[in-house]
């Protein structure tokens, strides 16, 4: 998103505490005069960088491996950090965009999921730290819009993939590609009939940029409506990489959604947006990136 904003002529200040982020993702912007970076935890005190026209709150531990390891930090990011970012937007009379999630729908009883669906979420399950932090963040955002007049936008993001993902964050695309490229068994949870839909990061960024400029105040789904079972997706990775990795099955995690697919009618009508990048094309670009990361990773040797 920083790349897109800079390409559109904006000046950008980026904040990250690197709990899960990676400095190499912004290394190419080190000499960009319109980009400034500050290592900062947005749940705490935030330096004064001057006047802003827009505040984009993307902070959260988004992968199950991360938010299950750091549930309290995840909850603070959805609550305290969201309030802090809204306060900055309000003080600057700036637009505010928050990235929420399809996890707001939980293990959905409606399929595909529309923005009007209220969800089927376990509020005390292991995933609730993420689900409920995002649901609260949406409520807080709407509260600041209604009471304080902040110009807000809410994006509900479905599964997204592409270069610069963390190789070991536990989400399905990096997990499958890491295993396939290393020739290790590819782990499919459950029987593999649970479904997801995968949107390439470039398409997602375009949707977020359009949403930021829109007058839509209520949540908008951003994702790819093309639905695949996990078993089908694993088989595609096998064919794409030419790996000899075999598929192995493990128990399905608690509260793992059985089906997940966005209804993007609203995004089409309000934003004129829908995904453009075919899955095979996006995966090829992602494979190249992950292979470069694997090749650059030192191999431990006994000695």
C-alpha cells in the first residue's frame, strides 16, 4: 500500500513495531524522499509527525499462529490502537480507513458472505482474540464516525497472498509454498474439503485505495469470490512447483471456518472493483519471491 500511495504522489509515514512485520519489506523505500518510517507500537504513545490527510490502520497480528501466540497484544491492537489512530484522524480532520477481516463472519452459516451478515463467532474460543478485536474495532470506528464525524472506511479482507508475506506465518499460502519448495510434506488440516478464496495482494491494494477515496462508511468485502477446497489448492501448488511433496492430513484447528467466500457485489457497485489477477499468475510471482527468501536463508550445519 505504501508503494501505491507513493506512486499516486502522496507523502507517507509508516509505523510498525516489527512484532510480525519485516524490515526488508520496506528496504526498497530507504532512499524515497516522500517516505518516512518510524519503529513504533501504535498501542502506546505515537510521535507527532505533523498534518495528515489520511490515517490507514492496518496494524494487527493477522495469522492464526501469531494471534494465538499473542492474544493480548492482538486485542490491544484492535481496541487501544484503533482508538489512537481514530484520535489522530479526528485531530487532523483526516479520512480514516481500517482493515477488518472476513473473520468477523466466524464459521459462517451464510454462504457466500455479504456485509449484512452478522456472523457466527465464538466469543470465548481461541480465535476470539482476533475475531472480536476486529469486530470491536469496526464498532469503535462507526462510533467515532457517528459521534465525532470522522470520515471512515471499513474493509473486510478475505484471504490475501503475494510477495512479502512472512514465510513461516502459518497461513495456508506461505505454509504450502514453503513445504512444497523444500520438498517437505504439505499439511492439509481436516479432510481438505473446507474452502477459501485467494486474492492477490495487488488487487487487494487497488480495492483499499478505491475504498479510501469513497464515501462508503459501512463495511465492504474485499476478496476473490473464486472458491477452492484446501485439497484442491494443495494440488495446484504441487503442479505449479513441480514438487514431489506428498499431502498429509492433520486435525482441523478449533473453530476453523468450514467455508469462506466473499460476496463482492457491493465492491463492484460502490468501488467499481473486482480482482483481476488470475490465481496461477499470482502464485507464480509468489513462488519466485518465496524461493528467493529460501535461497537467502542460511542453512544451519552441525559443528
